[in-house]
């Protein structure tokens, strides 16, 4: 039976790249009458959160990408969270150690940096191997006595070609000299992606691994692990990466990448899925608008194009407009609009802010409009009227954008504390600091309380509004960005 999977990490906002890979996995499974598995790769205990995991489940469900097995629906190959499978990985790591295919490594991060620096100075381009990391038995015992926990690394060949077969790309040749002695178990005893991925794929009987092409360079490690364990390797299919219009890898600094952004910005799930389906693939009749069911019925993984598909916001908006105009009857349009505009709690929160500011119901429309757009219309005169000079305004917005990229708690009070602390570190009065933020968030120097506004519109739309304001003010050049990043790091 065809069995495929995705294994997202619950460490941030659910990414459209995850949806893209999930879509192609699901279509491949449905076309073949197989199973689509969702596995949560949560071995990064410091960054993984239950909230992020739920956001992944909710966003994929919103798109209609339903899995057959997973942490919420169960299945015969569970558990489906890697954090709940630690004993399985420990057992398999020990098997590799016992067979001489892996080893305990007591090297410190500082020593590794020094080794790499020395090799660069000597003009050596090879990755670090087991032979480079060896310590004497006496030194190992000394470090054990100090309570230093080792990592477990795999043994990899020193040099020579490694041939990996990919369904879309044929035989790929990679150089073992560029493959390091990969960590398999971290100091905390939890696995890295590489060990967990291989062990889980085997135990869950995954037949095909459909993933992004960024994993091609990791394929030799995975193939070697399959050989070490004596297992058959699933067939590999490396999908082309989504690109920004400038052909760079899709990133949130240049394009909104969170699935929840597109939901909150008013896109239909059918429109977004349709657009993602066109990323590197097309219907036999080359029709641009098609449903998920139509894609499943016509899907052929071998027809995927390897050219980097460009994620174009304007094209997506056009396609989403077709869905709105052609597929929604007025009654359904009204219902969908109401569900989007007034999800549970949002209407109450807006009324709490605005009711004391209006004299007629008609007054609500202009005041509330800022809550229902993906970004406000910006005018230069709004920024020109502020107390801060243009350079400081740009710095405020950039530093705030970087700060909020790491903000997980989006409640009003948490935002206030974070933003007030940043203003203080920058030596600015909060009132002055907030002026360009008001304009970025609302298009005006007069708007509802900005912390409440940000809390209600949510993290994704708030971050996008800040980035658009930065671009409106001229953006930050690469040279200026390096200078600002150094300054930001000192705060």
C-alpha cells in the first residue's frame, strides 16, 4: 500500500510550504488508494509548543487536507508525536553504537567551531568526520567525570560518491566529503530529525517520502541509516521549493508565509489550495481553476515540474477572486463573510473598543474598517507629521518587526510589555515610539488603542502591516540591515 507522510515541527506559525507538501502527499495517497499520515516532529523541546501544534492541525483542516492517521485521530502505528517515541529512538541509536555505526561524541560546541575554523584556514572543505572528532580514552573519562553529556553521532564515509535515486530527478550524485558525522541523539537524549525520520518512516511503513528539495543534501545520511539498519528505503520525491517573485526561497521577510495569514486576510481555502496545486503541477487540460477533488482525480506525481514555482500574491488574489465570484451564491457569500469577519469573540472585542466612541451606528463603519482589511492605505504625509525623523521611524518599525517575529503570546498585555520594553531599550518615550506604529497598523495617527488593535487583528496581519510600512518608507538595504541587526542584538 502507498503510505506517505508529512512531519511538521510545531515551533512557529503553520507555513504555506507545509500545506504545499501536504497537498501533494495527500493527492498522491488518494490517487493510489493509500494512506496519508501526519506526524508531529516535536523533539525540539525548547521551541515546540502545544499551541503551535494545534495551529498546524487547524490550518491544514481549514484547507481540507485531511490525514488518515495522526496525533488527533490515532492509527495503528502511533504514537504520532516524536516526543512520545523517545525510547524507540534510544534503542535504535544503541543498535548503531553496538554495531560500530555510531559513536558517543564529547566534543564541545566551542571545539567544533575551532576545528571548522582551522580547516577553513588550511583550505580544507571536507565536513567533520568521526576521525576528526576522536578524543583519547583519558579525556573521555575526564569529561564523563565532569558530568558532560555526550551526543551520539553516526559514522559516515570519509569521501567518495554517494548515489541517491529520486523519482523526479533520476540518479543524483553527492560527495561524501561534504557530509558530516551527523548527530543522531542530542545531549538531552532526544533524536535529531535525521534519526527520528528514518526510524519512524520504517516503523510506520512509509512507502514514498515526498518532501522539499532542501532535503536532498540530507538524503545520503538517510540512505546510509537505512543501510545500517538493513531496511529498504522508501522511494524519494523531492519537490521544488516555493520561490518569491525574485526567485529567492519563499520567506516571511518578503512574503506572508503563514497559512493563518491567508485565512485571516479573507482568502477562501479552496482558492489557496487551488493556487498551491498549481505550484509545479498543472491539470491535463491546463485549466487554472480546479477543486481539490478535481486535482486528486487527475493527479500524477511524475508530471511535477522542477522549475522553482513562484508564489505570486497578485496571482493568488486573482484566482481567489474567481472562486468568490463563480462559486459562492449570495447566501453562501454572506455566511462565509460573516464567519470570517466575526469569528467567536472578535465582534465583542471590537464593540468593547468602539461603542463609547460613536454617536450613531453609521459611525462604526469608518472606525471598524481597520479591523477588516489585510493592510491599510498608507500616505507619506501621515509619517511626515510625526515627531520622530524618517530614519528613526524606519528603525522603530524594523526593530519592532524583528521583536514580534519571536512573540508567541499575542494578548494585549503581553504586547504592551514587550513593546514598552523595546521603546525603553531604544531610549524613546513610549508615546513617541508608538506614533509610526499607529500609522503602520491603521494608516492614520488616530486609531483604536494600538495594543488592542494588534491583539484583535492577530499576529500574522500585524506583522504584515509592519513589513509593508517598512517597504513604504523605502525599506532597509542589505548594508543597512547588517548595521541594524548588530544594533538590535545589543538591546
